[in-house]
C-alpha cells in the first residue's frame, strides 16, 4: 500500500453512480480495476479505460468466489476491496415481508461479508490491504419507512469497526464511507417500492408525503453528484493513513450532528415534521 498507483482494486456495485465514477477515477490514476456488478452489460464502455468488468451478484457465493479466483490468477494479489454494492428497501415494518427483509441483509451485509472473507486470506498473505465499505448517513440516523435499510447500515457500521480491530495486526486497514443524499436511482426506486405497499397499508398517512417527495423533481436537485463521492473513495484508497470514516453528501453532516449532539427527541421531532 506504500505505492500510490498501480494497486489492484475490486469494486462492487460499479455499473452506476458512485461505483462507476470511482472505477473511472481509479483507472485514470493507474490502478488495475475490476468492476463488479449484476448488470455487466452496462459496463462495456469501461473496457476502453482499461477496467475489467466482471459479472457479480454478491448474494451468490459462487460469483464472488469466481471473481476473487480470477483476480488472484491474473494479478497475484488484491490490494483494495471496495464494497459498494447495495440498495435501500423502504416500506412499513408491518407490511414488508421477512423474505424481502432477508434479501436486504443478503445484499447490504452478508454478501459483502462473504466477499470480504474470501479476500482477507490473500491480504494477510501479502501483509497489506484495504477494505472500504460503503455505509450511509443512514447508518447513524433513521427515517420512517426505512427500518430494514437502516438496520443493514447500522449493522455494517459495527461490523466494520470490529473488522478494523481484528485486521490491524495484519496491516489491513478498514474504512467506512458514509454518503449523504447522492444523485442516483435511489429516489425513484424507493418511490416505486412504497407504491407497492400503499393501497393495503395502515400507514398511508406516513407513506404519502414520502411518495410525493420522491416524485418531486427538485428533490434530486439538492443531492450531491456521484463524482463528488467518487473523489472521497479515491482519497480513502490513496491515503497513507486513511480516516476510519469519511462523511460526504447532502444533509449527512447536519443530520448526523443533530442525532448525536441534540438527542433522539429533537431528531424524532424534526424528522416527523419533515415527513408529515
């Protein structure tokens, strides 16, 4: 990790948004980037930048194993694992099926964890490595209708802290990125999810303001461009002594400040007003 350029990087969730922009920036600085995503066809243009797209669904263990084996066979090492794949499941706790909730955890936590387990032996053998996990401001705060999404991100925060201590003796660093509001497909997907539950839900009065907000075009106008977060990811990759956490994106620092320093009562009041 002493060499700034020329690292071998595996990044998941690289077909769009922050992952896509990060893959491009890392390739531009001379890193060997393997870009993983389910929708591999969306990454065809990345080949011209020297990026290697790989078919990857983190909920399928055989996918992760094949990709790690491919990288080790081709490069002999993995310097950076950037766990970026994830999505947000939104809906009332009473309405969301436990099957859907389990899948949320499979993508946002257990799939990530399995891939990390596959990479760690190689990093220990080379006596260096960096694991960067994409959490969210949602790992420190909460909103109505987002219980399962927030649960995965809160879990990822604690999981990453434990991993950081465990891997420190092996010169493996663990970093958490906590994005705020970013211009992605998140809002559109969230609105469609809520519509699925709306007709038969006892929680329509809470859902309607959220749906209207997601349908308003100017909501995304105030969100942060993915390239801004991509630069943060690159900083986390390159820093000789990276921070444990990087916070960047619309509303992340203000909301996390309110929750931490003003308490749950003030935070509950503010969030309830915002979604009423």
